[in-house]
């Protein structure tokens, strides 16, 4: 038998003592939860994101990166900030995206793909060309209203003059304009090159007017704004090929 040397400890109200046995059990449980990885005691106030399937984690990282890129620009953004915004460690972030540039390009590709599909769906939603123009303008404005951060990342980035970025934007603009030009050519019988020019003009009208509308901070109703641009576009297109 050994005599136990115990010292009385007076604790502040609310202070909890964790015994050595409890601490060992906590570490053991943490080790099992992490599939054999050494358990570490987190600093007070630190919150780590729970383990997620790869696709869900990737989506979470992209959402966090979008906020940081839009707030700070590509050049001002740091991977540390993105990891912190996503509540993950930098190694976890780098497992999915080896570089800041690759992360930005993944975001850009995702949003351009979404916008392209919206435009094509709007064009194919009806065979009435007047309603097509209306649907396209509405879809473009709706994209901005639903996610203005995505629009700012795509069209207002400080990386917009980068060759890879500008190439992606040109691919989107060409796809959008060519689809519009195809409809115009069918309806007006204009030569392909002339129809493509009009398609570019309509695409530019949607982009420039929608970007201005975004700056009005909701002072102009979305339906009113998109309807104004649709009527302007249709009144111009509907005159072809009637004018000599």
C-alpha cells in the first residue's frame, strides 16, 4: 500500500478538471475517429470542418475561395485566408487544389459552364424568337441576381487579361453569340458573318447592361431592367430583313 499525497486545489467557478484517465480516453477516442492519425488537442476557439466526401469538400473550398477572390482580387487573395474561410487546414486545401491559380481556374470554369448552360436553355426554351430574346435577357439578369459574386469573379477579376482567363471568356462569348447568331440567321436569312456580328452585339448588350444594373443595388427591379433591354434588342432584330 502506498500513501497518497494529495493537495487540495481550489478552482474558479465553472472550471472543470479532466483526470489523467479521462484525458487518455479522450486521446484514444480521437485516435480511433481519425483512423489511426495522432490525436491533437485543438486550441480554444478553433473550429475544424468535419470530414466530408471529396465532392462536398471541393464544393466547400470553392465557395470559400469565391468570397476571398471577390473581396481581395486574385493577386490579393492568399491560400491561408481561403483555408481559414473554409475552416480547413492548408494541407487539406492543397490536397484538392495544388495552387491558387488552379483554384481560381476551377471557379471560373464552373461559373462559365453554369452561365453558358443558362443561355442555351433560354434559347431552346421556345421557338418564338421574340420570346427567345426575352428569355435570354431574363436568364442573364437572373444569373447575376442569384450570384453577383460569381459574376464579379468572371467579368471583373484583376486576372481578366491573363491569356488563360481571356481565352475562357472568349470561348463563352463565342458560344453564346454563335447560338444567338444561328437563330438570327434562320429568322432573317442574313449571311452568317452578319448574323454573328448581331449575335455579338446582343451578347454585349446583355453583359454591359446587366453589369450596370448590378451597380444600382436593387433600385431598379430585375424584371423591369431585363424587360427594357429585351424590348430594345427585339425592336432592333425584328426589323431584319425588312429594311433595305
